[in-house]
C-alpha cells in the first residue's frame, strides 16, 4: 500500500480487519515507507478486505494498492499477524 500508511496505526487496522474476516497472512512496514501484506482468502473476502484497506484508519491516506496473485502465499489456518518491519 502506498500513501500515508506508516505512523498512523495502519498495520493494526489491517490486522483487525483481517481477523474480523478470518483471513490468513501478515502485514508489515517496509523501509521505503509503504506497507506490505500477504493475504490468503477467497476472492469475495479479499475484495471486502481490500475495500476496507483502501479507506484505512483515521489520518491515513491510501494512494495506491498493488495486488499480486501468488499460489499458496501462506498456510491455511495460520491466522493473521503483524510482522517486524522490513
């Protein structure tokens, strides 16, 4: 995610939304000022999460979301976590 996404509670926001939807994966800050997330979910659930993430928490601004499809990015049933910065 690109925009004002660090220092505004963005990772915690994504974590809460992901837990509420029951998706697996993780989220972390990147050194370039962006936030990276890997999410395993069916298409409808992923669309719902992306819609929520586009709005973000108060004080954030999401300018762009770059989506990349991968096969089995995270194990099913692994939950969702906030990872250390990269």
